[in-house]
């Protein structure tokens, strides 16, 4: 199998120059958003800085330019303003919502019919449409309308909504359906006269929608799907024969001829566009579309009778077919499939299939690999892809063979849209989606396949150990003890290891995750984005109350923490940690400059959590610092030793990591050693010396444990072994909370290393 590019060598070189930021990354989420070209954004900036664009309500120049953009958009779809009115919106979702709340079902109360395999933005229309006759239609039933001998003679004003292309797997729907249903209706709806609303968001991103040939009544789309920029801008295209079927109630801005304040009286403007574009539209973003068209057509010019978008359609289809074929050919050593594909076509015809591939990965025994694990592995390999159900529950249910009861059971088990709860009772709750854009390359597919082969196809069959064998092999007769205390004064930086004793406070270990590094926009940094953060290794001197920062090649920096107890001269800031808005204190320019030099990023700041800040995890009453979830994380060395023995391949490392370096990867606070591996998994309470703790649950792991904390180097282990050994549940270590509500750090609230550890099962 091979891939034949639809671009010339010169065109491929020019495109690569525009996306230099992709040299170390593999971007495969163009169905989510495509990427903007560098020259495109530069030209937008130059245009805005060199010209004065006033509000279009007061500037005829701006208004005329916006009309030029409308003309350019309509020309892209091979139509004109006499055929279609173009209403600018905030995106496809806003366009669909506008149709839902405005469509006139008349007194006859016609039907609202929608394809079951639709985006949630279509499903949401059910809440707004002014009819009680709401019905889903199955994919097979919709396709059957092409062959149906229906002759609708009804006059009930009805609406059908379906996508031109499925955003789940790229399957295309025949656009011939539009005219057929407008003329002949739908089987079983003989009293209805249907108009068609086409959700074109996924389709127009890489395909040519010819509105001179196919004429839906309404077309909904987003421009970032085509150009990457601007975001938050879309359009509703309304055919001239359907204009009177949209009855708008709300008005605002310049949409009226007259409006009275004391009397409830107004008269809307005559043209549909003027009636529907409330307030001041996003005129600078709309103007930026011209730069998008110019860049797009310069990079992929009209050639051999093919429009730019038609050439992109061919390129993305061939890339997706190449990916589909390579995935389909993958086999485990025992001959079983590595991938389960979710498609309605075999990629033999680009008229039926777009540039999207959807799948799940299988273990050699046929069980599923969770999509969250695949996402983590992709991230380690600098691959951007999408996982979940992609806001298309109907297609997800159909392909994963989930009944409505199954979906409700998954919800009752704790799964919600967008979470990482990827396997419930061994069955997937979603899948993996890769999608292609005009700048995608053959190498992107090859990198994806290499990652899957490396992470999920074993080079040799390994001999597994049963739980009883695990216990037997790693069992000792030593009493469980606390071996080490680790705190992380700066969130996501290196550990400060203590082998004597350390005080507790109301948030956990004193000074643990008390500081955070933020970028120039105030966004908190973590090793997921910048692995080099592990090379900053803080130390705490309790006697002098000083924080010392160390980094290879840098002179130590000493920060006096007493300064942050003074109210004068403190600069309060706000950042976000794990979805929580946190009030913090800026630690000053000197330490900010040191950190920026150490990490080679300008504009970084060090913030300290305010002492007045009260942060709890979810509904818990226990206060936490800037940790992700709980006051303490306990890691068992015996369990890490067992896990290390299960890893068969440490990627490209010259030698297997030591036990100590593996323990470091899990970034635990309390490092213990027990007679049996995995013994801690059954504990409900823990006592360490005189201190008692409750177990808050297992720690769900992510790609952070694949970062060597001594160097910042990435590996695929031990995450993939954890997922394999625990049947997709990426959990290792347990969260703890102190049983007492501590208010100070007096002598009775200390943890001592080498203390006896007792775990209570009940």
C-alpha cells in the first residue's frame, strides 16, 4: 500500500514552510479544527494595523468590505446572493440554533425530523423547535429515500436536518437526497412538505459544496474548520425560496427600522440578513476571511480544472485511505487484529468517504485498549488526535453497538461526555479519531502507525503472572514502613526528598505544592507541556523559612518566604489549577527571571498560593494546596518493583531505570514499603506512626509517569504496562486525607520516616 500525493513537490515545500510549528508534532485533529497558515495570520495583522475599520453601522467603507466578503464566501460555494442570503453567526451551532428557534412550522404543526447520527448541536434543536412532532431517522432509512417512490402531496411545513458528512467517521451522505426529499418527501410522512437544513460543518472543511448543483434550504457552517482562523465565526446560508419560513422574534442593534422604548412597538428591516444579524457583527474577524481565502488558494492553486478545495478533498481522502489500509493490515503476533475500525465504507470512493478514520485498539486477546490510554501514548509521541464520542452520540452508539440502556448504565457508572472513563466492564465508551487537513503529510500517518506498533504490538509473547504469583514473588516478612517523604514545593517541578521528619498543616505536607509557575498569560505550566520543569529542584529550609531553587548549569536562587507574610507590597494574581480559580501572590521579578532563564521561556512568573485561599477537592471538606486531587499520594515501593518486572521493553533507554527513578516518576508524597505488592489497593484507612489517614481512592495516572524525573526524557512506559495489567484502568497509588482538621504545625503533627505503616481493609 502506498500514498500518492495530489500536490506537486513545489506546493508541498511551500505548505511545509507555512507550518514550521509542526516539525516536531503530528497533528491529526483537523475535524476538530484545521490549522491556520503563518502567512495568513501575518497578513491579517498587517491588514488590521495598516487600515482603519470602523463599526459597519457608521462606516460605509467597512460595510462595503463586508459585502465583498459575503460575495467571496458565496463564490466559494459556487452560488450568488440572488440564490442565497448569507447571515454571519458565531458558528455552526449558532446557525442551527437560529434555524431551530425561527423555523415556521405554521399552524399545521409539521414534523421536525433529524438524522440520529447527528452532532449534539442538531439534537439540541429538539428543545427549541415549535412543534411536538419530533422524530429521529436512521441512517439506512435516510439513504433509502433515494430509491423510494414517495409522492408527498401534503402541505405541513416540516424540516429535515442531516449532515453532509458524519463528523464521527467521515462517511458522506448523498447530496442528491436534498432535491429528492424537497420534491418527494420522506416515506411515512405523506402529509409533510419538507425543507432541508444541511449541517455542512464537517463536509466543507475539506470538500467542495456546490450550491449551484445541490440546493438545501439552509446551510450551517463554521469558518475555522476551513481556514483555522478566525474562530467563533460561522454562517447560515438561506435559499431565497426559504426566506419566508424563518420568523424571527428577538431583535437587537440595527435589525429594526423603528423601535420604541415606552411602547412595545418595532418594525424589523426588510432583508433577511439585516433582520437576523443582531448587534454589531464580528466585522474584523469577517474581514480576516479574505486573508484565509487568499492564502488557501495561493498554497493550493486551481489546477487542471480543479478548484483548490477539490484538490484538498482528493489529498485528504487519499491520506485517510492510506491510514485506513495501514491500520487494517496491523496484526498481533497471534494473528489477531490490532485495530477495530468503525466505518460505513471501505474507502474505495471519495464521493462516499471523507478524510476521517475512526477506530479502537485491541489487545492480542481481543479486549479493548481504552481511548484515554491511547490519547496519553499519542501525547508522549507528540501526536495530536481526538478521543471520545465527538459530540455524536448516535453514531457512537451505532458503531460501538450500545443500546440506550447501555448508555444510561455507563452514565450511572460515572461516565459523562468528555471524561477519561473509557472502559466500563471492558466495553469502550468511545473511540479514537484521526482526521486530515490540507497541510497533512504521509509522515503523519506513518508516525501514528509507528506509535501503535511500538506501544501495542509485542515483539515477543510475555509470560503473565497471576495475582497469587505476584503476592508470592514479592512477599517479604518485614513490617510496612514509611521509607521517604517527598514534597513538591513548586507544582510540577522536582521533588524535595526528606528522610527524617516533616510537619503537616491543614492542606497536607507543609509547603507541598504551594507554588506554581505560570506563563505570560497567567496559565499554569506542567510537565505535560514542558518536561524540563522536573530539572528545577526546590529545597526547603524550615529554620530559615527559605526556598532554594536548583537547576543544572544555574546558580542557586534563594527565596525568603517570610516576605509573603507581609501585607505591604504583595501583588495578588489569579491562575487556574485543575479547573479551579486560585488566588495567589506574585513572588517578584528576580525569581521570575531566574525561572525564565532556567526553562528558556520568557515571561514566566512564580506564584504562591495565598494563605487565605481555601481550596477543596469537589465536595470534600478537606482543604488542599495546588495538588490535583488530594492532600497526599501514597506510593508503595513493592508495587513499583512488581510493575518494573512486568515491563518488557523500555523503548530506547540504554539500561532499565532503577527502582528509585521509577518511584520518582509517580511523584508520591508518602513512599512506603510493604511485604506484598499491591497490598495498598485494598486499604480503607492508613495509620503512619501516630497520624491517621482516610483513603480517598486510587490515583488515575496520565502521561506524567512516562517522564524520567532526572532528565525530562519521555518513554511509553510504565503507563502502557499499567493499562495492560489492570485491564485498561490506569491507576497506581492511592490518595489520602488526614483524618484530623489540622490548623497548625505543632510537634504533635509531624510525620517521621521509618514509622510503622498500618493499612486497614475495613
